[in-house]
């Protein structure tokens, strides 16, 4: 698999006398390598983006993203686009589990037979992925991510000479070279194949102590195990007073101490350089002879005239929620049932789960009654209608009316009840991190669920991301600005709360959102505040609804 989507895009471009161009680069971290692919087609400003753990799937995902753009622009019909499964989305007994969403897609014949009146015994190989309601798959992925982050965390380094995982290995190798020692890391595997980890050990003789030292440490992969082993050895050497503590200052290389020296340059080359500088009207900085006590900057001040931008140039990329895309991580979904489920199938599962909770969960029912008593509830219909029909909506309500907690839920519940839940991914900005976390916790409590399901948050140094579809993410303005670097693909609504608390970040994000709304009218932006000057913001966004 992997060539069908790319071949279809290539054939379509061939009919239009153009050729798609793919650019792949490594975007992963040290623990999980990942590739980012961007595809462009002459004549279109849109850049298709895809990523995966291998280059082939990254290119396929990028081609699929560009085809989705062509469908939205009316260049193609959805029925023409081929359906292709990612190569890593094929489930097996070890790396798959039930999704966080109930099953909504078509099931295989043997599963239909298993759910019929005749209760035949079912082998474990044929148990349906969505048989259980607990999100085991999502939990496993989240635990794996937390394990990798926790391995890098060290809060006790201060009592061990400030040696950490990032600095200990290089110091150990330096010590071994200085003492002409050549020990090797010895690895051994622990656990079954689907939950494998590694042990690393090393031992060598220290002549200053007259004895051997030994370390044996555990890690989720060989790299982490070797780093932990090196850290244990370095800390032993530190406490035994063989090496010094980490000061943060590294020894300068010999090349940094080289004195300046003269070089000979071909006069013809000098003449050519001078001609180029004269043509570009660049005047180099003159350096006086002899040594100078003050450093002399060699940078040249030159005013560059900026060309007038085209309408779509420089606009942050955006797309509505789409198949096989997690908007909160800006990544394609490589594993689990969500990697292969279509948006209608996901929406059907979301609606079923919402209706079951509304009819069976007593706490959720009580919360629905309490929410109906808030002042903002009587304007629910007007708010939803305004958001549905306008790209930008401004909401002004008194403090305590419930707009911060209720408006995002009104939008989400409307999509869930309409069986379009997968088309709703809402990001809400808050001026402070404590408010982003507390509002997310409050909404999760109102919906009678844990954080990380329908509602999540993302603030600096801490995140609890919600599910990829039919969810609400609360974040600070700074976090959203950093997210804009990779685009807002898959986000249906952007809500900027407390808009009256203006600062540099808030004003800048309004500039970006205004350009995005002009380029993508399908995008929805909601501005909320208790003391907002609606006239000024309406004029800024072009007489928007308020």
C-alpha cells in the first residue's frame, strides 16, 4: 500500500499539465523518529502535509491531504478519491487495542456472526477491536509517552554533582579515554516482544580507588538504558571524589585559541568580489589595522523593500477536521482503529456514546439541568445560529453568565447530536495557564468524564490532550501561537476568551486569525469578553456579527 493515493494525485496533476513535488524531512525526537512530508502543486498555494514513522506513509498522508483540499475546492468529488489504509494501521494482537470511541464503522462478517443469536465460541484472534469501552489503546500510548518523558526527568541531580542523563555519558567517555580504558556496554532484553525494555551494565577498574565499579540500569530502549548506566557510573565516581561535579562550563577547543594569521587571496577574486559589492551597493565595514580592545561588528545595515504579498502568501494553513489526522499533535494517526475509520463512522460512534451517557449517567443528567439555569442558556439558539452563518462572531456577556464554560459545549453538543461530532474540534484560549487548566477540569466534571476524553488542556510544560475528534482544547495564547507554526489543520472553531485583556500576543493572534478567516471563510472564530468594545472589533474583522 502507499502508491494508490500518490498515483491518483500524479495522474490528476498530469491531466492538468503539472507535477506534484514532495519534500521530506526528519521531524522526530530522539526516542521516536518521525518524517514530515510537504507536497506542492504548481498553480496552488496550498501545501499538503503528512507525517509518519516512515517516509512512504508520510508521502501518502501528504498526498491524501492535498486531495482533501481539492475536494473542498470542488476540483474533485469525494467518490473519486481512492481509500487507502496506512501500512502501520493494520492491527495485530500486540500493538492494537480498543479505541477511545465505540465502534461505528462496518464490521467484518465473522464479527456479525459472533453478535448474532447463536453464541458460537470466538477465538481470541477474532475479538473485535471496539469490544470494550475502556480506552486501553489510548492509555497505552499515553503511558508510553509519559515513560519516555519521565526517563529524562531528574529532580535529584543537585545532590549528585549536577550530573544528568544529558551530560553524564560524554563525561564517562572522557574519563575512560584519559585512563586508557575500553569497557563496553552490555545489553539484555526484558519482557515480552510487545512490551520490551532493556538492561544495560558496565564494569571497569579505577586505579585511583584500586577496585572495580559496576552499574546496571533499566531503560525503555537501548539508548535510555546506556544513558542511565553512564549516569550511575559518573555519580559513583563523583561521590568517590574521582571526578568533579558538573559546572556547566566545557573546555574550549584548541581551535578557539588560535591567533589570527594572514592568508593570500587571488587578486582576480578580490576584484570580482568588489565588483559584486559595488553592484549591490553594499559597503563593507572597514577594519582598522592593529588590535582593538572593543569588538568590531561586521554586520551591514541594509534596508530591504518588502514586496506586496499575494492574498494567500504567508497565511497560516488551515483545513477542517479530516480523516486520519490528530489536530492536537499535528500528526497523522498511524496506529489504532482511528487510523482507518472515516469521519461518518467516528461521528456515529460519538453520537451513540453521547446518547448513552445522557440517558444512563445520573451525574451528567444533573449537570445538564444545572447548566440550563445559567443566564447564557436562553441565548443558546441565537449563539449557534450566528456561529453557523458567520465566520467571526463576537459574544459579550456579564461575568458569571456561563459563556466561558457553556459556549464551547453548545457547539460540541450541537455537532454530536447532529451526528457530525468528528467535524468539531474546538480550541479555546485563556489569558492565564491556571484558568485554562481549571476551566478544562470544570467542563470535564460537567460532562461526567475524566480529563483527556472530550476536554483537555495545553499550557507551558504541561498538557493533557483530548481525543482527536469531537473535543475541546483549552490553552494559553502563547501555546496557540506556537501551534500556529505548524498550522491549524483539523481545527473547526477558534474561541478567544477574555479578549479585553489585550497584550502583544493577543493582538498578534487577532492579526493572524483575521488573515486566516479571509483566506478560509469556512473557519469559525468566536471572540468573547465581559467588557469588550464590540464596535472596534467588528470594524477590524469587517463588520462581523455580534
